[in-house]
C-alpha cells in the first residue's frame, strides 16, 4: 500500500499543466507501487478545498498498471497502462508508461489526468516558447554529446558504450550529462 501526492504538488505545475493532475512513473516506482500486485491510491487535495479531493486507485498487474477513479463505480471503469523498460547506461533499467490511448501508445514518464490519465500529446499540452527553446537547446546538446561519445543516431536512439580510447572519467561525465538530459526530454515528450 502506498501513495503520494497528498500535498499540493499536483496543483503547482507550470501554467500549461496547472489544470492537470500528473503521475510520474519514477515516483510510483520509488513508492513501491509498481511491484507485482501492489495496490494503492494517490490523493490530490487542496487545503480547505475538501470538495476538490481527487483519488486515483491503482494496482500493478503483469507488465502494467490498472487505474481507476475512486470511488470505483464499476470494474469497467478501470483502464490498463502498459509499462516497459529500457536499459540505463549505469546498469539497471528505466521504467516507462505507455499512453493508454490505444492509437497512441507513446512511451512516456508522465501521464496527465483527466478522467483518464494520458500522455502530454493526447492531452494537447504544449510548452510555452521559453520552455520550447530550453527543450531545443537540450536536443542540440544531446546531439553534441552523442558526437563526442561516438554514438550513432540521435536523441531518440539508444545510448552506446564507451568509445575505445576514451578515459572512463570523461565517459562518465559525458554519459552522465546525457542521461540527465535524456531524463528531462523523455519526461516532456516521450518517445517510441
Ligand atoms: Zn497518448
């Protein structure tokens, strides 16, 4: 059992996201809510605004997560969010949601509710120009790092290994920066 988000965090995002609740796969993972058969609730509330209480129920099953709005009306109000993993360069794996909108299925770190929790794209969320510019700079920087690391492809491709002849210290610095940027970019846009 577990749950996070009983505070105001979910309501204090950037303006473009302020009217959406959000769930982050990394936070769910840290909370133990993605373990097999784990079940829990996430509660959003605002002090003094009890009537705006919102409760999301969740249960991990197989390679995914059932979600429903509480109080659960009927079983058929549940919907399934698939999970997948990609390898991290430091070992281990990173978890992703897949958008439950069947025609979308984008791999993302964050979903936004709504009656249903969907990816940013399906929610029609966009970033203001300042954030879009920051995003572009991150992509440019990631391409530059890939060149230095001799990794083929672009930011949507998998990370590579340490190039021959590169010091581990250099590799860890560059790959570490790349990983941080990848985390940010993946959270924002998600990718397949
Ligand atoms: Zn989607």
